[in-house]
C-alpha cells in the first residue's frame, strides 16, 4: 500500500512559486459554469426517485406529507444520525428514540425498529392486506403506495 | 449511471466529486483530505495509511513519504 501510494505521488512535481488552485474537473479550460453543473445533474439516474416522484407530488396528497416523504426518501430528515453527521448531536446520543438501542437512521426508524416498524402491519390489516416489509425505504414506499391502486 | 463509479459514499456529492485541487507549490493543499491526485482523496484510497499518519492535516508540500 505504501509503495502504491509512493508510486502515485512520484509522478507529481511541485512547482515553486505557483499557488495551488481549484479546478472544475468537467471543464479544465473554461472553469465552472451553470451549464456544466446542470449537465452533470441531469445525466444522473435517480430511477427510484423518478418512480416515486409522481406519487410524492400527487395533487391529492397534502403538501406537508409530500415534503416529509420527499425528505425521507432523500434521507434528509433530522434523524439522530443525520444530526450527528451535521455536528449537532454527540456520538453518545445517536441511539433510537424508541429506546431499542439501535442507531437512529431513517431506515431503522421507519422500518427496522421493533417499536415503530410494527405500524406497517397494523396499517396493512386495517387496509385488509397481508404481506412483509421491504428493508429499504424507497422500495417500501413504492410497494405501500401500490396498495392504494390495488 | 453514477458520476464516477465506486464513489457513492455519504458526504461525497456531485459537486465535491467534480472539483479537484491543482497543485502548484503544494503549500495550501491538504495531502490527505483534498482530492489532488486520482479520483478520490488519499485518505479514502489509502485509509490504512491515513489512520497511521501522525499529521492528518499535513500539506502536500510538507509531506514527504
């Protein structure tokens, strides 16, 4: 590993009196432009979110629900682990608010947690369905919203 | 298609992945944390070495392996 690291940096020669600078990788010559940023973002594949998109922003869904769902699928809800990543909570305070002792990620909170995850079975029996949960929030979302058209 | 295959870790978004450090004298570039050689910062590519490094904030200029 050390040899590999050495080999990589042995091809680099420092240039005295030349300042280090930032470089926009997609366009070394012209530098950053909104156009090139836009091109990168629109070339990315967000397949799961695309499927979910029309469901999240459905006109019959209240906007507070849409926004919560949107944040959930992008993992932007203030779960304890996200708050820790942003420097708000110490590492000693990231276990699930349900008291089960696991780390509070969105996936845990909404699906895996023994305490909160049970709700999906109850909702299912209320709707008159039976089934098992996906382990992934995006798939779970698609799966569950399909009940509404079934 | 991901912007760059193999880089899907948290905290490494499309913008960070598109900016790199062009080293001149190396005085103001972090050896381990900035992306100045290769596709990922050296702290990721050589995480094992990074763990051993005494000065994790060393500059490119100051770091002679």
